């Protein structure tokens, strides 16, 4: 069931649950303007819909106009401690500010940031994670539990609400998948603000993909989450590809779905090589189709009959089938080009 969400607009994006937005964050140095702009452009081309950049000092404010000049998607400023950077970012045209109101000083500073955001129609993301919990909350719970994360987040929400500000997005990230899932489920019951999902410090590509898929995928299946970020110690373009795949698997995005069998002793063609070639060839295809690459007739037209198009291997050959019906036999060397030719017709 879709959760009822208070809509929050970030540039030309509206977080209301009708579309799950994909985010990533620049990992270039904040003082490398040219490199940061190039990475932002690459992320937009890969399908990123919201970009975040760290703004650790005054010099980094120059990133904002430089990036916004080259990309059309919203830009978020990631700010810690110095409320003046939030004011500068708002003046420079930022689309959203990620901040923890509790770590920028007294309520006078919080009100100053809120005023700047109200005047410029800028939402604020309250970003809580297991490493940034307040000392008293950690002492209360003894560890960065799900309850601790939510209490911290809702405490920051109350600070903003006390300033009559409610253009709020919330994230409560943990590197522990179970804690992350529990925190978002708990928060979803307590408020209707849009939620930004992610497993923080998820790791390098292999483990990061697994953790993010479980954490983000589980919550999306529950109807929780309006925007996602897959955190990888990698090129952030890979985060976009992973996010797209998660959304595709959970039924939130269209595009090509490739299914392929793990092979067995019946397989008589190099199915691993064939599947990888097909996957690479279909990377840029936008058609909403399911393509099957199967090792034999047992797992071919029968088991994958719901596929729009596919192949089933034989002895040095394969049959091409469409929605369970065999079209023709092709030699092993011709499998990929013949399959692609049939996909072109769909």
C-alpha cells in the first residue's frame, strides 16, 4: 500500500510517492570545480535525477552556479556545522539543503537558515545516521538503534516545525541493514514527510549492492520511500545503474529485464558469455520487455514462457522463442546478433 506523503518539491522534482527519484553524490574534491562539473554531467546522463555535493567551506559555494549551469536536475548542498554555508548556498541558487538543525548552533541560527530556505523555496533534508547521533540519545539507547535514529530525526523535525517550516525530507541511514529498515518503518508510522532511503557506508561494489538491494528494496516493497541513494565506494555512475536495477526489480521502473539461468550439466553453449554479451548490448535499450537467455529447452520456452523474447541453448546452437513460441534455430555464433535483431522488431 502506498504511504500518504506530504509533497515536497526539489527544483523540478516533487517527492509525493508517485515517482521514486534516484540520487547520487559527487565524490570529486570540493575544490575541483571542473572535475565536479564533469562528474555531475556524467551522472545526469546516466539517469541521476537529484545530485548532492559536499559544501565544506566557503570556496565550495562556487560549485553551485558552475554545476547548475551544466545540468538541469536539482542540486543539493550537503552542509555540516556552519550555518553560514547554508545561507550562502541558498543565495547561490541551491535546490535543497541537507543539514542537521541540531548541529548548527542555537535557534537563532536555525531560524536564519529557515528564513533563507522559505524565501528561496528550498526544502531541507534532515540527514541522521548512526555516526551522528546526539550524545544524550546514544546514552539513552546505548547504541545507534532504530529508535535512537528516529528520535534524533524527529527532534530535528520539531526544531524546523517550531520555525513554521515543513518542506522537510528525512533520512535515517545506518550501515546495518536491519537497523536501517526498522528505523524507516518506525518513522513512516510517525510522520508523512518524504523519506530518502539508503544504507550508509554500504561498502565496495559487491557488498554495497547486496546491502542496498536488501535495505532499499524491502522498504520500497513496503510502500516506504520517495527517493533513494545507493552508496558505493565506487564511481557514483555505478550507483545510478544499481538504483535503476533495484527500482526495475521492485516494479517501480520500466526498461529491459534480463533473465538467465545459472546453467547446469545439460548446457551445451557458452551461456555465461552469451548472457553477458546480451546484457551489455541491451544496456541502453528503453523498451519495457523481458529477455530470457536460457541454457537448454528445459529452462527455455517452458520456464521462461512469460518472456517477450529469448533463446534456449542446444548442441552448439539455440532456438529463438517469443512468448513461449519457437521462432527458429540459430548457430551458436549467431545467437546474440539474431536475438538483438528480433528485439529490434518488438
